[in-house]
C-alpha cells in the first residue's frame, strides 16, 4: 500500500528524458508487504521509486550489542540494493554482491556494498540504453 502511494513511472524511457530519479523514502518504521512479515526495503524494478527502513537493521533490535558502523553499513547496503532495482537489476546469486537477496541482517553483513562484475555490466548496459550519447562518448 505504501508503495502504491509512491508509485512512479517505469522503464528506461523515463531515464532517457529524466536523469533525476528519486529515492522516495528512508524510514524508521517497520515495513512489510502482504506476503512477508517485514522487509528492509522495496523498489520498483526499472522504476524511480524505492523505500528503505533502518528499523530492523540494528543489533539492538535482536537483543545484541551494537557494533560500531554496523547500522550505517547495513543501511547503506540496503539503499544501494534498492537503487540497483530501480536501475533494472534483479537479485544476484553471487554471494558477496550487494544485489543478493537478504532476509536477515546477517545476510546483509555477508554482502559487500559493491555490485559484482556481472551486475556492473548489466548496470552499464542499462545506462547505455538510457544514454546512448554517453555510451558512444566512452566507446563502451
Ligand atoms: Zn532486492
Ligand atoms: Zn551481482
């Protein structure tokens, strides 16, 4: 329901004419969708709308001692992950890739904050489709 309110136009044609896309919401509330008890974030694939919540990312939430930078690092990875979806990237099976699906915070900890080589290539292709003039300029 929340995503319905923030629903944006989809597809790379939007990217062609509007370079500015929007990350619509960063929250400190518990997010969920009907089929899941909770989610860390959600995005429209190839769209311009994504949301993320810090609510379930702290160690304190699970009765554990807070560790320096864990919360910020997890939130950063979650935001990068959701932004990846807005650029058309789907979930990746490369273990360390930030586009891997994470159901638990431990899963987020096991990922890097970077895209794997495959996802980098897919992102580059998406950008080339959206901005052919840049693609030609860089001879990609
Ligand atoms: Zn995802
Ligand atoms: Zn990947």
